[in-house]
C-alpha cells in the first residue's frame, strides 16, 4: 500500500509537467487516490476526517499572516518605482567603472529580493529596468542576462523574504514533530526569525561573491563590461534614493532580530512603511494602489490555494504509509544523516525544475523534514541549505524558472543560449557556497546561537 504514495507523487509530477494548476493537481490527485483506496479497502477514510481541522489551522496560522503583508510591501515598492529610482542612482554611482553597471544590478536586486522574495517578480522587474541599458552600454548579452537571473534568485536567501517565512513555518512544525517522535515532550522550537538570522551571513557572502566575480570578469574581459557614460550621481541624490528603502528593510529585519516584533508584526510595519514611502515620494496614486492590492490578492490566493492542496496531499500521503516508507528509506542509506541529506538535496534540486519553492516547501519538506531533523540536523542549517539548493535549481538550464522569466521580457533577438551561458558562472558560485555551508555549518548557525545568548 505504501508504494501507492510514491505513485501518487509521480502522478502529481506528471500532471504538473503537462501544465495543470498546482493547487488543484495536488488536491485532486490525492483525493482521487484516496477514493480508489477507500473502494479497494486499503485506505482508512478516517484520515480525511482530519482535513477540516488541518485547513482551519493552516488558514489561522499567525506566522503565515506575514505572507500577504510582505507581498504588499514588495508590490508597493515595485509600483511606486522605488526600485527604478534606486537603480538609476546606483548605475550613475558605479557606472563609471568597468562592471559597475552589473554591480548596480546586484545591489539593487538584493534590496528588491529582500522586499519581495519572489523570484519571478525580481527577475522580471530587473529585466525590464536594467537589461536594455546594459545591452545599450555594450555589456556581453551572456554577462548581462546571467547577472539579472542570478540576482533575481537572491529572494530565496536574502531576508526578510516570503520563501524564508514559509520555509521557517514548515520547519518549525517539522522540528517539533521530530522531537515528539523522539519522546521529547518539552520540544524546543525554531522560528522564522531564527531562519532570517541564519540566512544573513550566507546571503551577504553570496552577494559579495557575485560582485567579486563581476569585478574580476570586467578586468579580464574589459570589452564585455564597459563603463557606462553619463553624469555621476551626487551624494544627496544617492542618499535620497538609497536611504528610504534601506531604512525600511532595516526596520523590518531589525525589529525581528531584536525580538521587538514577530515576523507578522514586522511585515505589517513593512507594508505600512512602504505605503508611507511611496506617498512621500508622490509615486502612489489610487490607480497604482489598486494594482498593488490586486497583485497582492492574486499572489496571496495562489500561495494559500497551494497550501490547501498540499495539506490534502500530505494527509493522503501519510494515510497510504508514504511517510514511513520515506523514513525507512532515508534511515537505510549509507552515510547516516549526511548521506540522507545529500539524497534529499539532490531530489529537491531536481524537483526545482518542475515545482516552485512554494510547492516544494509545502509538499516535500513536511515529508522529509521530521526524518532528517530526528537524525540530529540543525533546523536552521537545513533550512538555509534547502533555500540555497532551490536558488541554484531555479537558475540551472534548461528548466530553471529564472531563465523562463527573463526570456519572457528579453528582446526577441537575444539568443536563449546566451542566457544559459551567462548563468553558468553564477551557478558555480552558488555551488561553492553550498559546499562551504556543508563543511562549515556555523555560517548559518553561529549568529542565531549568539543572539539567543
């Protein structure tokens, strides 16, 4: 019976590759298998009786209330052209040096990733804003597109981001379940804030690696990353464009790190602050506000519909004994906890070609998370490794989501092969960071442990 759980998972992957909606595919496939199992007498219908309680618990989860607020913060900053103004100022600041325009894209993309956390939104926005100017300046198409794609995926690891909010909530539940499975009845907890803190050092290290690569590339191939012409930005203009979004992200993240606010409360501060910032810059009229609200509503509905579909899927998966099957498989792998982690990371990487981070977070992590955490893995380290793994997967040709998003807004005469060639060095940089984090887990765990003391 437990192998039906694997067939159900394979059926979901097949239907998603055929283009069916994720949320309805997850729920519909699970219910179809459950109905067949009930008719065949091999599935206990009592499992479905727990579904209303699980859905109510999901919708009323206070941590997940941060999701629409962070989305609103990002969409307001996008609609109010804060990113566009910031990119213009940074381009004039660094544009006079070789590779400076690429560095500007990385820095602005880091701010945009921190405010939205959605790969598609960041890649599309940076593609529309910066790709034409980079090509016009004389940048190599491969370097320009690779920089934009890699920068767009920073939303997986730069806090505060939606990806870390969702991953933190799932890992928190998985960690408590793992401890209860080990008969620890006063379980420790891990919070979204812990994941934010743990992601700071790896995220900043990755940004520094991107900038260093651009500087070295521009020195070795100066014709591929020429300096931009135009007036240099004065200090007051730079401060006016850089300080407000930096202060907003600093307040949101700082309130979480200091323990003064929960992620949900900080998200509310961020959404209100973004609106005040847009109004102060006179870049928010009723039309743009309506667009921001509608965009927030659409993305939020998508997230929670997928969450509901994933809840149905995981319930039926457990009902068929799939969790025990996965548990036994991982425990029997050679290499212990690290061997099991390596296999899980490879599976998540491959699933990143066909599933978005939301589906992987809601479907895969609840299945493998309790098993890996029961083996003694640190939940913060595991969460950062999963985020970096997905970030690399979304960038890898030929199925990387970031490549598809940029291809959709790139000029028609730009070769897809140039995009593929451009992301390869950034994939190598991300793999180097994953390897470093594998051998030095303190990169993710040191700062959370320090702040808890």
